[in-house]
C-alpha cells in the first residue's frame, strides 16, 4: 500500500462498480450530440466533405422529418470526429448515419433502404 505524507499506509478504497452494458459509450455519444445539435435525430458522418477532394471529417444533421438541421463548421467537424472515434470498426470509406434516439450506427445506404421499407 502506498504511504501517505504522515507515513501511515492509506486504506484501500472500494472500486466503483461500473455496469457493463452494450452501447453505453454510443448512448452517451448520442446524448452529447443531441445536446450539441438540438432538433437533430440523425447525424450523417463521412470522411469526405462535398467541396473537397481530400479526406476531411464531415457531418450533416437531419430532424425526424428528414429535413436538414443547420450546423456550423465546428459542429460539423467535432461531431464527425467524435462519431469516427466512437466507432473505429466502421468502414469510413462510406457515409454512416447515427440515430440519436438509439445510438445505432449504420451505413447510409443501408439506413436509406431500411427507411424505404427495403431490407
């Protein structure tokens, strides 16, 4: 045990229990993004900003009706970086949609097919 300044050993503190639950990190990210972009339901993230030919983190936000939610440059870049870091296993060569209600990330093409009733 480490010694304190008085020379006496410090008593061990019990470890705080953390509930291991699937998706907690993704859920926290969705909550943060909901606070950062009020009114957004879907965050679309890609590595390619439409006006650039080189890779650059980029975000678009949409409300529950699918209408664009305006973002400033800081919001676009920060949200993209957060999502990309939270989901490193995703193939970032294509755009992905993050559902802020569930914290679920899926490729944009798959999300579009699902919303159109396809599988």
